[in-house]
C-alpha cells in the first residue's frame, strides 16, 4: 500500500497543512494585513497542495513523484516567505514547510 510506504511523508504533509492553516488564520488577524498578503497567499497554496498530495498518496496515484516535486517547490516558497516574519506562527510554519519540502524531495 502506498500510504504505508509514504507514512513519514504523509505525517509531514499533514503537519505542514495544519501549520499553514494556522498561520493563514493568524496572519488575517495581524495589524498590518497588507504586509502579510504574500504570506497568506502562500499559506493557502501550501496547505492545498499538501492536502492534495496526502489524498493522492492514499489513493495510490501514479503521479505521486510529480506532485511531490511541485509540493516541495511550494513548501520551500512558503517557508521562505514565512521566515521573513517574526511572528511565532510564521516561524513555526516556516519550520514545518522546510521539513515537508525535504520529505517531498526524497520522493520526487
């Protein structure tokens, strides 16, 4: 089963999706929301691709490696953006994104 083979990746994807969703929500509550616009956008992109890849793995998609490559790129971009901000939710998100990007690179 694909989900057993990719168990570590599934865990990283889920952690990243949760971190991005939390960061997204917290960024919407920041005082200078315009400053957070790119972070918010990338949080959504990243959470969506992580969730999609998790689903693709669970159904043994033939495109897992291609999706993992795209996911790695998006996670890296989100991590880089979040890392620019001092908010704890952004720093936590950046860490989860970088870990997920590395796990995706092992598959792609």
